[in-house]
C-alpha cells in the first residue's frame, strides 16, 4: 500500500530529506494515466496544499525496480498545481535504475501561494495495468517557513 512518511530527525540530518513516498506497481494500477495525484496525503486527486512561503529544496526519485510495460512508454513526472513537470520531467521508468534529482533550475522553489506536490504516470497504454514489479521512492525536502518562530532580540544576545 502506498504511503508518504515524515522521516525521523536522524534521517533528515543524514540525508537532508524530510519526507519519503513509497510507490509500488500495485499502488498505481488503479490510477488514471497522465493525471496529477497529490503526494500529501498519498494519492489524492484533491491535493493537500503547503502554505505560501513553503520551500521545496530538493526532490529525488529512486527507481528500485523498473517497470515492465508492453507499451513503448512508462514515465514519471513530479510537479505541482502550476507546473506538472516543475521538478522531474517524464523520467523513463522502464530504464532508470538510479536516483534522479530535480533540475537545478527548479530547486529551491519558494511557493508564493499555497500549492501541492503532485506526481503523474504517463504511458501510451490505455491504462496503468501491467507495469510489472515497478517499485520507486520519491524523497522530498520541504520547509514551511511560515511556522518559524523568530527571536526578536538582537543578534548574539
């Protein structure tokens, strides 16, 4: 079953990522191709948004097991409500077997208004059945700057 988890403090310290989404073939076979699904909480069409001021510092996709689809294409994009491919643009899930990071131009990205982080699976098949043993993880570092409490005293006091 698909899930997104907040990573423990030690993992955040060691990796720099705050959340991890685990996506397996069984999780996506019932989804509609080329449709954005929110990652928080997992796989909702009505996305849960981050507040304005949030920063996505980095996103990486680890494809642990490539998909085996009888069609020509099986891709993953990660973006948001404004740009479906803001962070990851149509990586090939049939051949990529390593970590793929967001483009340098895309990160860090500061949200001026509330938005969501979404993913979509693309294929030239009629649906997302038959993706084989696809297994991947999406790692995200997101900071909610609106929650910061700032000390009003002078520096060094």
